[in-house]
């Protein structure tokens, strides 16, 4: 039995029925040529026939029914693979709508702490000669980025390759993937998902950087006036209260769709903005229209928390090595009706946020980025959401994915959609990943607090079309 690192334990401490803390992904596949009517069932049986399970996927809390369950990992030596790997069928007509409804229900249920904290669902009955898989893993085991990368181990760029290993299978000749989580992936996760049930645990999670923060005092003093003087360079707690910043339940609603990457890049070229700037502008336009329809658009602009990788050249890296990841609070300029004006505000806000971190060590960047997140640990206190302004209105993440088509035992993956985590006081999360020339949006919201979430997909398309027209990119 191994002691659990605090970075793992906080996700178990912070979980409740109203606040599940697992991440997931939905994948759509096209059946290979010549596939029979029982192809998906055969695939499920082939997966169950791979009994070897990597140590990561055997872990469960040591004492799941007591508080000590958050402090040690135990190995399940009697793992029931049929419990974790499940076959489901969609009701007719098997549209994407039914698939998203199923994903919403699966994502809202807690993982069983008496078992290893993961599930893999194979879903048949999807129209268009397709099937799907939905994976969920507790955040104490993996963050969303690392989970997607592990999933890719089961995929191939060769459509004729068969016999691919299951995502949970040991990797021959390699160490346990849980012990080699990519620094950037874990750093993004730790910044974007630190909310806890107790402030003390949050303080422990960032306490190692106190000395670095002290050394930042002169830089902070020089920067605060600049930040306060720029409407687009946001500070924590300047975000307006909105319908997104309310108590949430455990029920989830999931919406997903992909857009051609070239459409978004063309807007960036025409508008002198980055790809991520255009993604944020799409989200801003969609949120503005969605909130206007509900009569809930704040007068002040919404603010997004945006995890970004602040890459440096080899000579510019600090002694800690790796990649620095920061959290930028970016205005979404939702008070502006002009899509180009919104894009300009967003682009300027992101640029100033990156400049603010220039010259800092990665531990300093991480510590500063954690400040607005740690404040979310206070949200479970009764009445806190009514009293205190939100540090930001929602998290919007953009995660790079595989650039070329991948295949699962001959089945072409048509799309991969991240299914992330909403938090108390943060009823909506938007995560985006790229795949084979497409940008895949995954929207997760509290079903009670964020009604008609699927309408956001239409608003995202409208926002992109408006940007194309206004910038001349169409």
C-alpha cells in the first residue's frame, strides 16, 4: 500500500455527490469496411479478453469508506474487468442526440471508490454506420490530457493494423504511465482543477511556492497598476456575477461538436489573432447570444480562466526544467456586439497576460496562477457564492491533439471530444482539442443551472460565421 501524493488526494477530498471529480472523453468511430452486425459486440469481447491491467488501472483508495481512503493507494488484485468495460446500446433512432444524452448520464455518476477509479463504455447503435466509446477516469489518477494520451496508445495511424492493446493494458518494456505523467499535462490540470472542500488542503497544494511568491513582490507592485488600468487585463474577483456562478448539482449535460481547423485559422490570419484567440472569440459570441436569450447577460464582460503553455527556448528555461504553464484571466468582451471588436479585446487581453508572466520561473507562474483557483475552495461555505464575486466566470481550455487520422482496430476515429469537470460556482466548462484538421468542442454544464446547453453549439457556429464575415475570412 503506497502513500497517496497530496496532488492526488485533493481530488478525493474535494469530491461529493454534487461535485464528481472525474474527467472523460467521447470518441466516435466509423465501422471498418466489411464489418458484420455483431462487430461492436465482438470488439467488446476482444477487449475483455485482454486481462492484463497496468498498475495505474488497478489502483483504488486504500480504505474507501473512511477518511484514510484519501491518503493511500491499494492495488485491486481481484479486478473485475467486466465491471469496468461495459457494452451499451443507444435507443432508436441512435442519433448523436441520444449519444450525448447517454454520455451526460454516465458523466454525472460517481465512480465506485471500492474499485479502481475508471470505466470504459463501448456504445453501439449509432446511426451512420458508427459506434462510440466513452472513457472516464478519476482526476486522482489522471488529468484529462494524460488520459487522452493513454487512449491514443490503443489507436494506430495504419487502418489495416489489428490487435491493438486496450487503453488499460501494460505497455511492454515501459514503466507505469501513472509514474510518468507529462509535466505540462499535469500542470494544466493542477492549475485548472484545484478547487477543494477545505482551504487547508488548497494551501498545502501551493505552499511549496511561497518563497517564490515573496520574490515576486517588486514585479507584482509594478504590474498591478498596469493591470488595473487595462480593462482587458483582468485581476481575480473583477468578473461579474452571472447565472454560471451558482451552486451546482451532480447531474450533467454534455454537448459536443467539431469545426474545421482551417476555418478558425483563416479568421486568425484575417484578424491578426492566434488560433486560441479565435476559439475564445467563438465562445464569447456564443455565450453572449445564449445569455441574451435567457435575459441573463451581465452588463460587465464575462471573464474566462484560460490555461496556457508559456514555452521558452532551451536557453531561457529555468533550473526546474520542463514547460511553464500559466492561467490567464481573459476578458470575453461579451458587452460588445461587434465580433471584430470582441476579438481585438480578447487578443489584447491574452497578449498582456502572457507579457505579465515574462521573466518569471515556472514555479512562480504556477503559484500566481493558482491564486484565483484556490479561492474556489471557499465556495462550499454557505452563502459565500452570494457574498463574494466570482474570481472568473468559467474555464476555457484548448488542448492540442493528434494531427492525423487514427484507427481503432480498423475503425476510423471520426472525432474525440473532451468531457471535463464543472465546479461549485462554475456551472459550465468548455474544453477544446484538435484532431486531424478539426477542432473539437466539449461543453459540460450542470443540468439544473445551465438549461438548453445544446443551443450553445448553434451559437458557436453563428459566432464563427459572424467572425468570418466581419474579418473577410469567408
